[in-house]
C-alpha cells in the first residue's frame, strides 16, 4: 500500500472522514479480514450474510489499525462510503493510477490460475520487487499490496459469469493478460461453454494496444482469442506452433516434470519441483511472460526449477511417518483438474504402490454435472486406481458407480476418514481432491497418523 491520508482515500472512494483526522496516514495494506489487519492499515468492513465486519471496528482500531472503511459511522476513525466493496475497488484503481511504471499482469483460465501466478511470481521476482500473494486473494486486496518499489503486480482473475472479469479491468488495468485454458469450472453458473470462452476473453479485450496477450496454443478456444485484442500476441504450449514450447517432457518418480524449454532466444532445461505433468502449462505461461522482460533463458529456467508450492491445497505432497504419501489437492475441483489429479496419483504410484483417492463432489456444473462425475469415475477406473472413496451427494454416488464395484460413497469428510481407517496401508499413495463444498480441505490434515492406524486425521 502506498501511503495515503484518510482525506486522500475519502476523495478516491467518494467517502467522508468520520470520527478521525483527515491527515491520518494509512501505511499498511487494506484487509477485509479483521484478524489480518496490520498496524497502520485500513480495515474494509464487509457486511456479510452471517458476519458484519462493522462489529469489529473498535477491535481493529485498538489493535493498531489506522481507520475503517465502513458504510456507516462506527465510533472510531473511518472513511464512510455508500458501498464498502465498491470503495475497495475504487481505492485499488486509485493506487494503480499513481504507479505508472508498474507492470500489471492478469492471469485467468478455468483451472491452473493460482499455480501459474505462483510460478510467474517466482520468475519475475528474480527481476524486481513483485506482488503475487499465495492463494487466491480478493483482487483489490492484491492490487493494494503494490508500493512505489513494486515492479511487477500479478493478479489472479476468476469468474463465475460473463462480465466478472470485465468489471475488474478498471481496477487492475492489465498491461499483460495470460489465458491458460477454457474448461468446465463453474459451467452451471455460466450456462454453457460459449459463455466461459466469452468471459475469459474479457481479459485480452481490455489490454491496451501496447500490451501483450499470452495465449495457450494447446487450447483452440484460447488461441482464437487473438482476434479479440489489439495487443501483441505470444503463444505458449506443447503444440509446434507455440512461440514458447516444452519439448521432451518426462516425469520422474515423484511425478515432477522435466522438459526442454524452447524459446526464440534460446533453450534451457527445466526440472520442476511441482507434482503433476499439468504444471508444464503453468511453467510455459510464466516463461512466456518473463521473456518480455529478460532474454536470460537460463535465469527463467532456474527460477522455474527452484520454485516450490506456496499456495495451500494445491498438489502438496507429504510423506507421513506411517508410510502413506498424501497428495493434497483439496482446494477445489473441476473435471479437468480432477482428471489431472488422478493422473498424478497414478504417476506417483508408478504401478508399484497402491493408489487411494478420496474424491469430493464437484459443484456448479449445471446440467452437465452427472455426466462429468460419471466420466471422472471412468477415468479412475481406466487409470486403475485401487481404492476410490467419494464424498457428497448424488453426483458423487454417480462417480463411485462409474469407478467400479469396489468404490465406496460416503456422506462427508468425517465418514471418509473413518473409512480410511480400514483401508490405508503403509506405502499407499492417497489423493484428496474435491470442491470446497465437500470440506475436504477443512476436514483433513496430512499429519502422520499413529503407527497403529493409517487414518487421515480430521481437523476439528
């Protein structure tokens, strides 16, 4: 966050300073979670369905916050606005306007956004101060982490309907747009694949003519987006037409990809530390962007090869003391990422170890949900997954039925943990994967179980 007075903030968000001094300077980031507000920071008091952030106003000020962004007076220093979320976005846009030399990079796609953002942050971090926070933070929050020293700002752009990304463009004002792929995530809320294509393309439509669109050559729907932008286009992928390519891709015994990175300015060997062949796409996207700022292919390859997983619940591999290897990919799920998780599971086992998959129900797939779950079940059967436990409602039951007669369906994560007591054996490889509604991320840990059991302990 660049230092701003409350008067500056009020002017930017069309608000009024209340119960505070207009000259008070906000020096720390803006947060909408009270526990994360820092001394000198600003607390955005969202009024949610279950919790109203305004009730924490006095608490955050007592803890050192400079002020609150609120929709009503709260008895402590505040900037009062009509709508806190709108004001949050306006403030982010104001900060971007004050940082004219900031390279702003938007990343979108149906899956893989966080991984690509994390890898890109690692590479560009070699070139200068970079903002690319772990996980998938609220977009204005990410933007407001930028300071005068920041050279690169990398923002993950998700969408659930047409217009969501377009609405964020005045906030981010991207100079580079990366589109990873068009899949089935949120298919139900979008209403169809064409709508997903339209939504993802909103990023490249917003780029200036001096900007850069970085498109996946392995996805025809993405490469077609070149016609929707006046910006320069660079492609990446394994297709021979891609400007930035991966050649001779192989996996090691931990399902980590090694490949030859081929670019117009040279080649270099990349050996990823991330588990799963699908990370090659994210790595190529990161390389394609980085080449706009450096022609040092070896630097890019080294940054990719030393990058570790930084965001939770995304292909985290843990070897437990009881001999079970856990692949935690529980953050979310869609048909494409679910299939990728199953492929990584079987690659890790390499036919020498038993494979166990706890698969939560995928959500927001609309009328395609049953068919998508059935296909994932067939994928598990085709890959030879030894034990399949599905979690959730009727679509999870459909997945179990397609996975084979030995697959088991349970209602929730607690029941899955109970079932695993009787299933897991030393040497097994376990995949935990599902949409957030299945609560697998909250319901499991990868802590080692006592030697007498193989249980994945529920977090209470």
